[in-house]
C-alpha cells in the first residue's frame, strides 16, 4: 500500500484548503520550480514527488498562517 498522493489528488486537497488565486498560483509556481531543479540536479525519477511537495508546501498557510507547517501535517494525516 502506497502513501503517495497523486498530482490530481494534491491539487484537489490544495483547492479545498486554499481559495485565494494568489495562493493557488504560488503553489503551481513552487511545483514548477521543484520539478525544474529536480530534473536539473539529476533526480528526474523523483520529479513527481518533489513537484507535489512544492504544490503542497503552503497547504495550511491561508487558513492557519500562525500555525503554518504545523497544521499542514495534521491536514495530511486527516486530523483536521
């Protein structure tokens, strides 16, 4: 059983917790940067993984700015 999330599922989760167009654009930009550097640094086989990390890196920021990075873990574990 895999704990990996697909890109489509990650986008759906992101949109569930973020509504501001800026935050959604920022997430897609971070995803692109992560994919670019992953390929450039020789980790192309991990491109999807790191792209999703970039996409979700601020998952909790819009709703929980004072608990940023704390709530994200809870969201990903399904505790929020």
